[in-house]
């Protein structure tokens, strides 16, 4: 799957908020600390824009931990928010389109 990230980042503009990068390191550090070096390498090699996630309250989503991510996606006017999180997937918003990683790969294959 990492190859898909590089292919996508070559053809699309990826945007990652600082909050999600911190969350990646937190989860990897707790669950698979042996993969920290691989995570560092992946993020160093991957082409993406980093944005600061606004932390103010957003009434659109129930999970407070998801608020900064959704805020960033809306403010940065991204086309897609890619997530498997049920809180995101249950949202009924037009922009950004919220899709699972596998659904996004299908979108990319169709282009």
C-alpha cells in the first residue's frame, strides 16, 4: 500500500494537518514502536503540505478528536478527506467528499 501513497502524491496534492501527523506518531509509538523509523522515512519521502489544524469546536462531528482534522479539511478546501473512521464516514457534507482509502484508490484508478 505505501507504493499507492507515492503514486497518489505524484498526481495529487496531499494535505496533512499537524494534528494527524502527531496522531500517527502517537499510535505508532504505542502500538508499534519498532515502526517509528519506517514512519519517519515514509513521511520524509512522501510529498505533502503540512497545515496547522484549528482546534476550535466544530458542530459537524461528534468525536472531539476528529474536530481538528475536519476543520483543516474544510478550511484548506480539500477535495477528499480519506478516512476509515465511522465518525467521518457518517457525515452528510458535500465538501470535502469523505471516502475510505479503498474508495479513493478506485477514484484514482478511474482518472
